[in-house]
C-alpha cells in the first residue's frame, strides 16, 4: 500500500477499510497531508461553495449528573460554579442573536435533571413560535426515546450527541457508569426520529491509538450523521485526566480532512477548542474542509463557568464582537459567512 494511492481512492470512492485508514494514520507525511487537505477542501466546496455557516451557541446550564473523567463540569467537580439560565434569559439570548442575524440557535448544556421534557418543550416551542424561520439544535446528552420524540415534536431540528470515541474499552474507561452501546443506540434513535443528527469524537484522549481513531471514522461512515464535531482533548486540571497530555491541532486537522472525504456532505464545525490551542486553529480547520462555526451568545457573566476544558477563548467577548471577530477570521482565509439555517445539503424539512 501507498498513502497517496489510498488518499486517491478515498477521494474517488469516499470510503476506506479500517486497515487502510490505519495505514494512512501510521505513515502519512506532511507532503501527503497537503494532498489530502487539497481534496478535502475541494470536496467541501463541491457541496457548499465558499460558505461557512454561523450558529449561535447558548450554553444554558453547567449542571451535570455525569462524571466523565475529562470534563470540567462533571458532577464531582466541586469547584465548578454552577448556573442555569432561565427561560427568559435563553429567549433574550435568542432575541439578541436574531438581531445579529443568526438563524440557528444551539442549546447546549450538561445532563441537568432540572430540564425535564416539560421545561425543554416549553423553551423550544417558544423559540420556534417567536422566530419561525430559525433552526433549533439541542445538545443535552442521553435521554429516552420518548424524551427525544417530545423534543422533536416541540420543534427542535437537530441534536448533537458526540460519541467521543467508538472504542468501547476506551469509552468506558473515561465515562463512569456509561456504555458506548447506549450512546450509539441514542444516535440511531435520534436519526430514526427525524433529527439532523450530529456525532463526533475527541482527538488525543489518553490511551487512544491510530487503530481506535480508525474505528471512529468507520463508525461515522456507518452512522452517516449530518454533522460531526471533532476537537482536540484539552485537559482540565480539576478532573481525573487533568495530568495527561492533550491532543494537537495537527492531529485534529487530519481527522477533519479524512471525515470530510468519508462523508462529503457533512456539516463539519471548526471548534473553539482548536482556537484555544492555536490562535489560527479555526482558520486552519476551515482550510481543510470545515464549514461551521458557533460563536457564543451566552451571557458573558456565565461563559467562564461553562468550563469543559481550561483556558477557553472568547469568554469575555460580547455577542456582537464575537460575530464580527469570527466573520473577519472567516473572510481572512477566503470564505464567506452564511447566517441562514445552514441545513445539511439535500435536507428537507
């Protein structure tokens, strides 16, 4: 096998075996990466042109009953300063976001029992009633099929549930009292219900190998989600994994490019975590095929409290400044912002 032959095959067929993916990850050179990145950007442009979609992120609760070993808002992180946004505060964030041009709102939070089906349905339906042309994305972890159906019927369009790793041993080593089988079941259920579904994984988790990363690529190929969120593992010192080495921008870019070629139409975020590790990290992701950014609409007085990892950027910026800053960064590398709903290519509401 030759890496360039495999890259050509992936660009042509949008598929490789696990063994072929591992071979690329084990042997790819910097020169070969540039070929891969050229193809991944061309593939993104085939379906989405020079467009980058902007979503308005609202981090509405940092309470969580889970104890994921990498997460700064895990239940046993006693030093976390907890908060919940009220419905009125969430609506105010949306109101400001709509005025700024956003037509997708992303409601993200920990797995907080306070937000029952009834509470979420009220919030989501109120957003959709007030702003009929917006998409609502929800990212609040694992729930029952009945709960997902209620959220969908209330008007939620998309659901983000990163699987973090598709290797069951690694998954269960970093998630207390959780199983990969349950996570995968939720993802397939969400897809069956009719959501635009987002999965995704971390790069650089302690114990992760190229073989495991290839498992992630094979899983997302089989799941065929509409969105895939990929970011580097960044340690938080107040967690059990706080003393480990983090992931890198370079490894994350490689996984983004491979994902773009495995799933040509996928919506692929350029994450804040990349910008945290590298001032130009988000721009680098856009240049290898990412096409979504999610500036923060949360009130500035709670942003630092939503600390999944340390040193997160943009926690003090007002929403209008975030929007202008990100748009400037997008334009600086030759892309244009689309503030519309930004649905998956071929999606029909």
